[in-house]
């Protein structure tokens, strides 16, 4: 199983911080979904999916939840 970040519009995968690829075999495997989410947040990647590719060729994609830009207001 591979954990990848995929751009929603271009469908390319993160290869490195500065490079994207169309080939999942060249994409960075995050090994864990939280690592992919943390990477997307750190580099402010907004239009991406965490995509899970299974050995049998099946796959599943989930939009990355983005952190709010402003912290929530304190409750009184």
C-alpha cells in the first residue's frame, strides 16, 4: 500500500517539495496518512487528496482537511 498526495485538478502526485509527477511509481510514498496531511499543511497545499493505492491496483482518495487560518475564538 502507498500513501500519496494527489493534486485535485491536475491529478499529479507529489514527488518532492518542488516537483510533481504523473506517475505514481515516481511519487513520494508517505507511508502514513498523517505524514501526508502534515506535509500538505506545512507547504500550504490546499487542493490535494490523500490517495491510498493498494497492491491490487485499487485506490481511494480523501480530501486533505486544511487547518483554519485563524484560531477559533475562546468560548466564554
